[in-house]
C-alpha cells in the first residue's frame, strides 16, 4: 500500500478481535516513512468512542470505564460521536510495534509523553487499524521520570479475557522495548528537542471522519 501524504486525513480505528470497531479517531499525517507513521490532531478532531467510555470522561467517574470494558467482553457496546478535547496530539507509530509514542501539548507546550500499548498496525484505505491494550507509560516532558498508568484496568481486561496470554507476552516485551528506548534516547526520544518545539500547523483544519455523524455529539477522552 502506498504511503500517506503529509496533511492527508487518516483514521485510526481500534478494532476488537470480533471485527467490531471500538473507536475511531481522525488524524492528519505529519510524515509517513519506513520507520514510522507520524500523525497529529488538535482539539476539535472528530472521534467515535464507546458511549460508556465517553460518559465516564464527561462524569469524571472511572467506574463507568470498568462498565465499558465489561460491555466489550460481552460485545454489547455502542459508539457515540465526539471530538478530541484540550490537547494537541502528535503520534509516532512504527507499523510492527506493540506500542505508539504520543506527545500531548497545551498552550504551555509539551505536557507529557505517553506510550500507548496497542496492536501493530494494519493499513487500510482510510488509515490504519490497531487495538488499545489499556496499559500506558506516562513520561515527563524532560524524560527524567515516568510512571505506569491504568495497571488496574489492564488487570481487569486480562481477567475478562480481552487481553489474551499471547497479547500479554507481547505487551511485556513492548514495555521493555519502550523503557530501553527511553533509557537510550532512541526512537522519538532521540530528537526530544524537536518534539518539544512541535505545534499543530494552524493552516490545517481539524480532521474529520470520512462518514457523517449518526448519533448526537458527546465528549471524548483527551488522551492521558
């Protein structure tokens, strides 16, 4: 499949093993190389999220996120249209990696790095498919400290069988790989200064999903 062009809209989809879409997120391509796809979005980018997941964010109630994972396990979730909020996002995703490296920006600059553990990508006509595996690594802007995030939810999806033993082994290997990249200052961490100075190109409008909204607008998670 041909590379995507800078400025082109792509759609990241999280696709459950059943084939059902768990989420969609419109992004714009920053660069697409043999090393990785880099894509970004500002507040206002269109997304679709599980309705319960969006409700948890709107209500500030993490227990509803647990209900969302329970719904995933039974295949009973519904999606709600929403928009990305609060932060600008820059993502670095090597095709074969079980993670992506993301950076979140506010008006004050780089807020934090965020390593999202997920399936390797499968290219589609509109973008790429992956699947979020719940656990994350949050890294300070200057790369001096980090902590794991959502270990409790990861344990829950393991109990539910959403993350299989094989996927768990892949996540363990990916955790080690991400920590090695951080320690060695390799991958995107090798050019941390450029990442810290990056901002969304104001000439680019917020990206939209390629099909019309079918349900009322909601509020999406902001990443992190």
